[in-house]
C-alpha cells in the first residue's frame, strides 16, 4: 500500500515535466508500400512505411531492378519520391523503361561524396512529404560502407518513424543492422543470354547482317560513317533469375523469386 502511494506521488510530481513517460504508446498500423513485384508483395507485402528497408547483394543481383520497380509504382500512384545517388550511377533510360514518372522524382547526385549523400538523406527525411526516399550506396566500396557509424542509421530510424515515408537503402552488404525493419538479400541465381542470331538484326547498325542466300551465315559489311554508341551487356541480356532472402525479421515468409526481362532488340 505504501509502495503504491509513493509511486502515485512520484507520478504526480513528474507529470508536468515528463508526462509522456507514463503514457502507454499506441501501436501504429503496419502500413506498407508495394514493391511493384508481385512475388515480393506476396511474401512481405512490400516495403514498410515509417521504417528502413535495406536491400543488399552483389553486383548484378537485381538491387536496382527492385528499386526501379518500387519507384515506378510509387510515382505512378501520386507519391513524391527522392533518389539520393551517391555515385551518380542512376540510368534514366532504364528508369524510363521501368515506367517511372520523372515529374514525381527528385534526383540528388552526390558525385561519390558519402558525407553529402547522408546529409541529403537527413535533410529530406526531416523535411517530409516523400512517399519513398531511396539512398543508393550499391556502388560504394564495401569497406567504406562497413565503416559508416551506427549513429547515422539510428538518426534515420528516428527521423522516418511515425511518417508515411519508406526509406530504402541499397548497399553492397548488410550494414544498417538493427535499425532496419526489413533486410532483403538479393542473389542472382541464373543469367540467361539469348543466341547470337537473335541479337543481330538485318542492317540495324550496318555492322553485321544475316546472309540468307549464303546459308544463314553472318557476313561483314561496311560500317556507317557515324559509329553508334557501344551497347551494354544488359542490352543483350534476355533475363535473370533473382532470389530474395529475408534476413530481418527472421520470422517472415519464405524466399521470393522473380525474373525481370530486358528486351533484346537492337535499334
């Protein structure tokens, strides 16, 4: 009885200064943002709002494909988005092909300056008004990313909580640790390349042609006066098979798999 009375007296004495300590927090409803990939949404219902999602994996594991899909879905559903591009590797042509509405996207280029990328993310998080903020550190050296102090991630977690923003961080390896509500590891299970003939069209660039009269063999012809820009590997890539393992929270569903397609058409 005396202990209960003493507790009540302490609460009354401190209620004016630290009233929130004695107020029970109400759990917010678990809101998510679709990733734009049905296989991912089926397992994890998309990316959680008001929290950090970390996507990590090796190069060509599909990290950018998943990010572009999420940005395309968000920007076409009246969500304002921001992309903080640490190493200036954002490909606007791939983004346009993914269906991103550039009128709803803020692109911040940081010229490989890690400190500028983190300060930009901090300003945008505290400014508010974004449905998705993506911090792309995928092309930063793994050793540099590993040395990022944990206080930055704690600061981002507190800044994004109780907001409708989904903070997506792309890294070469898992570094956000306990500050992330969802951690996805992407792995490239298989790369599918088309046949040589399917990548070559008749006189498209003036470099190769298919000679049907000579038994379907390839023959060289004179190159054009203006040499076209070299094509990337992804231009010829037919598809890749991506596996996504959920590392945090551990109790979530099984792995997800999806297969993004890239047209193999020379223009």
